């Protein structure tokens, strides 16, 4: 990771767009993948030299208006657009608040009060800070179940456990990219990215796309060695009294095979722990 976070992001997103994606007519042999800098500048209505300086890190204070124009030119979705502003420090009223990894007793009690739903707390770098019994049972194939990114990319169980591994991998990297926009100098994030980059070519490839994704809600598909296939939806909630922490809760469709499998998994885990 370098300190030119804004420039790297712009360059990666430019490289990921083809001329036909944005209605640009291409002539001759192109020496770059994706759009040229000049093409992005024209689409955004900014000076080409100014845009070049943004990518190279020689200009680091673009206005919110310029960033909005670049976001439209690069076809950024809502998460990526917000990330762009975070990197440039132009989010209105944004004051970064460091997170804490301590999970309060009230939140732990809340998670334990829903024994039929796997629930766990993560921080911005996807460390698992606390989990209820069913979440521990769900993630039991991992040793340890300590960090969602490490589990997906470096643990041998990851590719078997996540039935749609490619989808999970892309989402996981997108979450870490969002964290990098919020707290680029976080030493834990730097160490995690370094380890993942050194040991996982798949992570490195996805990390270099600079794709950003917020963790909100989605459907996850698992293959658990004890109970088989599970299809669970999850909802992510921000913990207001601990900025940076998120509560993740999984649910199965009522009376579905996944719901019955979750019930069985809970029973097996309780028997094992007793």
C-alpha cells in the first residue's frame, strides 16, 4: 500500500472500463488497458493535465464537484462513489473516529438472545470480535475463525465452505477496500493486506481492481461438513456506541431445508460443548 490512495483508485477504475462502456469511439491500437486519461478527463469535463496530476498524486485536493464528475465518468456505484470522496477527504462533516475491538456486554447479551440465528461482531478489517454459539458452530470448519478475509483466502477450508467462493472473495476484498478509504493508515489493515498479498494471488488480483463494496445485506451459500448445504441471508448493522464495529446476523427462510439444517447444527454444537 502506498500513500497515493486516490491516484491508485482512479487509475484502477479507469483501467477497468472499455471505451464502449462509456460511449467513446476508439481508433487505432490502444497502448493502455481501459480508458485513456484524456478520455476520462473529457467525460468528466476537467483539464487533462489536472486529471493526470490527480492520478500521479501531484494534486491531492480536488473539489467535491470534480470528484462527483469523475465518479459519473468512471461509472462508480454508490459505495465506490463514497469511497472516492473518502480518499480525497471531501465527505461533508466526515471526522474519522477510531474503532475499538472491545465488544460490550449488552451486545454480547443481544447476540446470545437469538440462539436460532448465527450472529457475530466484526471490525473494519473483518476481524471476528465476538460470536454467539450458532455462529461459532457455523464457522467451526475454520481453525481459528478469526478474520473473514483470512478464512476465505488463506484457510484451506475456505473454498469448500463458501459454495460461491468467487462471489465471497470479491465481496470480501470490496469490504477491505472500503476500510482502506476510511482508515488507510490502520496498521492492522496494512499487516492483513500484506499477508494476503504475499500468500494469495487471487486476493492480489482482486485488490488491484480497487472495487469497493459496503457490507449491508446479501445471501451467502455455505457447505458445512456437519449439516450440508446452507443458504442464509445476512443483515449488517452498525454498532452506534462502537464506531467501526458491525453486527452481522444470518437468517434462513422459515421451514426451509437451510432452517432445519441450522437447527440441527445448533443441536450438534450444544451436544459437543456439553
